[in-house]
C-alpha cells in the first residue's frame, strides 16, 4: 500500500442530519472473519464485510499464506481455508498499510506456524510499538527481528509446536489478548490469558462459533480465557453487524446539530463496545434502540438519534476499554456540552494510529475549544450548544478517526474546519463524506 497524495477538505456548518444510515461492517469482526475462515476447513461465506483498506490488507495477507478469498458480484465474500497449522510461507512481505489490528493478530497466527514473515506498513503504522505482542509470542517460541523500538518493518519466525503459556495482560488490549489466543490455536495443550480489565470479546465469541475449544471463567483477578490448541475450525456463514465505532460519528453529529433526527441501522451493540453510547447518554444524548436482535451471536439494534442539549460529565475511566476508539469524537461532543467534561483513563490513545490525545488537542484548541491536556486524556470546556469558532486548519496525522471527528466538529463551527488530509478515512469508512452529504441534503 503505497503512500497516497493528501486529500484536503474543508467542512462547514450545515443543516440538520435527516435519514437512515447504514454504517460499514464492524472492523474488528471483519478482520477476524477473514482470519478464522482462512483457518477453517471448507468454505465460509461472509456478508457485510467492511471493505476498507485495513480489512483488505488482512484479506491480502491471508491469501499470501494460502487461503482462497474471493468476493462475488453480490458483495458476499467466500473464503476457503487452509486448516489450523496449514498456513503457507508468504512469497513476499505482508503489507499491512495502516492496520495495527491486522499486524498484531496475524503475528499471533504466524507465531505457532513453521513459517517466516516480514511485516511492513505505512508511515503511521511504522511508528506504532509492537513490543506488547512480541513479548508473549516470544515466550511461546516465536523469534522476532524488529526495527528500533519494536516497530515495523519486522520479521518473525514462528515455532511449531509452540509452547503454551499463561499470560496476564499488563494493559487492557483486545489485540494482545487475541494474538495470544490465535497463537494458541495451533499450540498443543491449553494457552491461557488473564484479563484484569475486560476488553472487546469478539475473538472469544467467534472462535467458539468456529468450533474452537475456548472457555471464559470469571476469577477474582479478572477474566481467565483458555483455548485448547490443535483445533479444527469449521466453516461458517457470517453476517457482520455495523461498526459501533463508525456509528459513533453520526451519534455525535446528530446530537450537536439542531433539528437532527437519524436512524443508524444494524449497529453491533456488543457490551464490550458500547461505552460511547453509555457516555453520550450520560451527557443527555437522545439515543433509542429500535428492533433489538441477535445476529451471529452478537447483539444488534437500530439506533435512533435526535438532537439534544449535552451536559458535561466526568467520563468513568472504566469505560475506556469499551470505547477506546471513540474518544476523539467524544472529545468533539464535549466541545458542545454545557460545562467542563473530563475524560481520563485513556493512556492507550497515545499509541493508536496517531497520538490521539495530542492530535485532538492540537486540532480542537485552534478552532476555539478550551481544553487541558493530561497524559491519559483531556478536560474540555464546552460551548453549551453554541457553535465553536472553527476557521483553523488541522492535521489528521494519517489517522482516519481524527479526520472524521474533526469533520463532525466542522458541522458545528462558525467558520469551516480545514482538514489537511481526509484520505485516511478510506481505511475504515470509504463512504463517510458521501453519507454526510446525503444526510445533510447536500449534493456531492
């Protein structure tokens, strides 16, 4: 995935958002669908897959290691897997683009296979530390040669049979947990991960659905997840629900723009992912769940969101694992709330696609938002519903969520907010700006 030319964009205030939105498929579930189907014996069918650049990087990597992956004319993806233990030596480096999830989870898969792989990525991904995954996978027997700071480019050599471990997560990270569990798939015996703070549990739900022998036990120390290795995964038919992280931008946009009334269809509401809904409701957001249902083991509903005045809150730090990707747009909601919102306990934001705390502080402050930056979050003094000043250029830092969050901020600004590069939005939500035009009755 080569570097792209910057795509500058200015977003200014518009009328209310009206209509129905179908957000892209959940990114976390899309990645895992391709990986688990690629390890199953037989053909899986995946509907609703997110076709953003991050997920396509996962598809390309699984193809490079032997899985047959095709998309038909109806948009359904067909995956014929190689079986657990059957990954092949890739002929060239695996280009992960901007996707940290692809990189860390695939490192887990490869760790217990007798193959060598090199991971490369774009400038943003190449700055992200991989040490938190390298440590447990090294204990299982994998060997790594990484760039300084445990960064990409990185070459790893898996070990088969690998060594089962019991590992306590030092920080809340669904990616690290999942990497260890995926390594455990092809490792004899039981591999255990102790999770002191619960994180998104898509890997556990989906691995069980594919037939893995996986148990979850609540202990005084946290959730103990155990997987028995040398599994045989069975092909599945998967319907990917809408991504709550993508839905969050519309939840905030409709909440801050007067007169807005939208329905966001088919949103995944896994309890480990709904911190943003909880936080916005605490602030007074008008969010109603319609037609709740279960799809593929995941809770799903349509969300009706109407404009409502927001009030400042202290965001409970224990919500952080269930909304870590949504903090940037929550900061935008706080900019329009009445009073001083304090959102802390989110140190993980420092090592995402960008340093999202610093990036959002640097974007909001020049556009007239009063704030205070902490190591683990921000305190933001809101306008009480009045427009923010706007008028200043912002740097997206090659981060899709920074770009989309500041586009939402522009909807409530007196003067346009200028984004230096909206191109990275394609990694997770290729149709975001076209959808914004439609919801605000503006022709492209």
